[in-house]
């Protein structure tokens, strides 16, 4: 296939994804209205919000409005990256979201993870987060993450979403800060899903309703969270765990969500300034 045809094909996929994103956001709002109006329990509401979070906030080109760790763009690029007086030692983030992030046409080969453990270091405006990546348990997802880090894809990008009710995660990896952006490719299937119980420090990929919609967005769990595969359309790929810097994520979470809701842009704006990765 020629490069021109490949670009045309990717453009069609992108447009189809945008249309699906709009429709899913509409349905999500409707479902939430119905649940809240019927007086359902907080747990039920949390499940719905969580599914939408992993289904609409997984903003990768690989994720859509349903891309797992990406909720609806309640956290806009402007809201999530604006400089805000920060408590707890964070540096006010002045990094703006990228409206047209670099796109990568081909999914990185899963052989890149080399069936081994990797260490990724994300420097943020609130401190450094170091994580162990499971190259053996999730070779495709880890290979994608390695490739994106090496290409500087994450440098200067905001962590656009925080959830503080039912699901406790900080979501990052969308250069646009809207929950709908990604690297230009999507991949699957899911890997290392387990039973859905995610202790503090878990790192997992966001995605859409399609299990093959993983991209660049990922979420960091800062408190016990359960995302039952049976209730979330298959669960989420766990790619690793935070080994240093969980306190950084908790610091952001402690300030809550902008506007006082349980899901949206974090009050404490935080951005990834740079990321590096090494074997072992």
C-alpha cells in the first residue's frame, strides 16, 4: 500500500473515530442522567463513571471517547494545563496542550519489550514518578510505551483527568489534554488483565469500548480500585507499577477535581516535562 493510500486510510479511521466519540459522549451523559434521576446507589454511579472513564477518557487516536482511562473531555486542554497555584510543592504548570500532536502510523513491534522488565521515569511539574514496566506480561503495550517515550511523545503533555469517586486514578498520555488524543495508531488485544483489582501504584492502559483501541493514554492508580473485566468490557491492560513517586500522584489527588466533581481535570494542574526508559 502506498504512503498516500496509508494516509487516506488513517484519515478515514480518524474521522470514524471522531463520529463514534461524539455519539458515545452523548450516550454517556444520558446514562448518567438516568442513573442519577433514579436515585441509584453511589456504587452503581461509580461503575458507570468508571466504565466511561476507561471508555471515553482513553484519549488516544487508539482510544476514543470510550478509550479507557479517558473520560469525557470534562477536562479540557485549557483546564488541565493552565497554570494554577499549587499546594504541596508542585511547580505551576505553564505547559500548553498540543492541538496537533505528532502521529505515528505503525504500531511498534511487541518484540521491543524483549520479554524483560523496564524502568520508566516520568518527570512532572509535581515531582518524579518512576515505574517498573512488565515487558514479559504485556509485551505489546510495554513496547508501545517504550517507543512513545523514546520518541519524546509524552514530553510536555498534561495529565488531563483525575477521578476521586469509586475509581481512584490520574490519567495521562494525551498531548491534546482533551481525553481524545493519541499517537495515530491503536492496538490490542488486552494483556495482563487479571481480576480487575488494582492496588495503589498500578499503571494501566486506557482504552475505548473496543479492546483493540489502546494507544498512548495510561492511568495511575493512587488508591484501591476495582475494574471488573465483566463490567468493563474486558478490563484493562496492566503494564506495570509505580516504584517511586506514588506520593506525587496522591498529592495531585488530594487537591481534588476542578469544580468539585469526582471526575475531571485535576485542580492541581500537572504535566509531564520529560520521560525516559531503560532496561532493567
